[in-house]
């Protein structure tokens, strides 16, 4: 159920007051979006995965790397493999969409330009906002 105009104005005022009072807290709560990973980041993640795989196999092959019957080197290799995949798949965070030069009474909602590209979810969010702004 969409907010009424009065409720939307109140929410915008609360948001701008929070941002004016403590911008560091407001930006940390708002968070950011993830960008697509670059080719360099994917290659680094793949290299980390291969190093982890080598450690995993060598931890099983060499009994000297075990503490009792626990394969320490294999566990470290698995963690490196997992970290490499996560690093390769995710991209760096970007700051929120709020423009710091925007007026204090305004909101970041509805001020985005209509872009031809973008992710599927951002296009659907824009379409949803336009439908309820009318």
C-alpha cells in the first residue's frame, strides 16, 4: 500500500533531519549497492581459488600437515577457495544514490534519472516508483 502525500512528506522530513543530525550514521544505515566485479577482480579471485585448491589437495596428500587426524592445511585451502569465489563474484560497494548537494527538504526517491541500462531490479524499482508517483 503506497504512502499518502502527507506520510511521504513526513518520512522525507524525518530522513532529512536524520541525515542533517548525523550524516555518518545515516550513510552507514543506508548502505550501498554492489557493482559488477571487474576482470582484474575476477582473475584475482580465480588465482585465490587455484591456490586454495592446491592447498586442499596437498593437505590431504601430505600427512605431515595434519594435527592428529585433523587436516589443517586442507581446511585453510577450503577457506581460501571459498574466499576466492566470493571475491570474484562480488564487486566493490558504491556509495548510496543520495546527492549531497540536494536540498535538505528533498528526498533521494524519485530523483533518479531514467537510464536506459541498469540492472533488472533497479529498472523494476524505478517502474514501481513511477507507477505510484502518478
